[in-house]
């Protein structure tokens, strides 16, 4: 596994990437860039018969790579985000050519048509990343981004139309450490609403968040991971609440939610020989790191804040040290998680109301 780490702890948690050189940018996009055009291997759902599985590129001509739809979406997010953040991008021409080829009106129309027949496909994780991609395009002041945004909009609009009926109306959240996690999806959707200025949807997401989580106390963070988690149910919830509560209210909520910070888990050890679903735990370390760093930024300071920040550093270093594995079970998605952590203060993440 190839290490990719900032030079010091302050830089590590800064959420800024002005220290990253061209080689670092190339490392960040290498796997997403190759993955978005890698059609196989590919995940499939239930198979009803021998002719029931058309090629991924037929069903999803934009997002057919990276083993599954959601990973293809957030790999596009990673590519677009690096184009926005790095002026002298070493892979700019290759990225642009690939997105231009995939992101066409015809291809997007076929993606929309699939959702017409499969309304819960990739709910909520893939939906959330689609909104993150749309928000990134909206945030980037560039003619090409405007063109891509306009081309993607029918799919953005289709999934937007499904939110209230197929996601936000649930009676309870799903507190899992994998794709079904409600808090992570709400975080990305909320960031999207604030980026694009959708105040009505932002209010609905905020109300849903407080309804689901506002009274939570004594979270069992020490039980994690519960399986092959790649996000922390506990810390992801805290990262969501710091987006919606005023500073003083969040500090009080967090004190009741995690009264004993000694229960914060250590980073999960992932051996070099691990493969397959075990690589989820690398993502768990990365996602814990960005949640802890965001929570620390939202707290008023003092010993509890420093304890949270120190845990963020430990998780970030462990996660980044393993994130750039060449094992496709991890490489098709982990670079996006690394980028999310490293660029969390470069706009679009944790957007303030």
C-alpha cells in the first residue's frame, strides 16, 4: 500500500490542499480516472433469468465503471473536484475528454429512464453522491462545469423528485455503517441544498435531522465497527448535527451524545494482506477522521476538543497510509474518501447555512 500523507498534523487536518504537488494530484486521481472506464468486474443485484443482466454500460452509460454505480458517481465527483482545486492539473485533458464522452444528453436520458423503472436504485448512498457531484459542478466557476451541470440536470432533477417520497419521509433513520446510513446521506444532501441555494429542501433536511437525532444521548461508539463498516454510525451522526445546530447547542448536544470521550475507538488496523470487503475498514478510518475533524472545528475548545482532534489525526494517518491500495476492492472507491478528508475545507463540505 502506498502512503500519501501531509507533512504535519496541522496540515493534515487543515482540509486544504495547497501543499499537494503535481505528483500528489496524479496519485489522488489515478484510481478514479482508470475506474470510471472499467466496466468489469461489476456488482449486480438479483438475477431473474439468463438474459436478465445487460452490460452495465447499456443501463448506465455515464456511471458504469468502478464496480458499482455509486462509486462511479463519487469518482466523477473526485475528478471534477480536483479539476476545480488544482489549476495545473497533470491529468486535466484526459479527465475532460472522458467526462465529455460519457456525460452526454443521450446518456443522461438513459440514466433517467432507469430510475423511472427503479425508483429506489442506489438509495440513499448513490443519490447523496449524485447531489455532491451536482453541487461540485455548481460551485466551480467554469464554462465547462456549466455545460456538464446542464447536461446532468435531468438526472439531478429526477432523483431530487424522489427525495421526499422515497427517503425523507421515513419514520426512523437507518443507523448502519454501510450504504444505507441515513445521516451520511443527509449530510451530503444538506451540503448540496446550501451550495445551490435550495432553502426549502435545506429546511426539510434540517427538520428531518433534528427529528431523527436531536434527542440522542449516550451513543455506543465503543461497539464500532459493527461489521465491515466504512462509515461510523455514531460519528457520522455527530458530523451531521454540527451542520445544523448553532455552536452552543451543538456543544451541549455532543456532550450528552458522547459524554465519555475515552470510549472513542482507536483506528482499525488493516493488515497489508487484507483484501475484499475488509478494505471497508480503511474507509472507516478515513470517514471517522473527517467526522472527528469537523466536530473538533465545531466545538468551543478545551480538553474535549483536543481529545477529538487527536483522534482525528490518528484516524487520518492510518487511513491515508492505506488508502491507495491497488486491490480493486479498495481502489475503486477509497481515493474519493481520501479526497473528501483532505479537501473538507475547500468548499462544498460542511457548508454553513
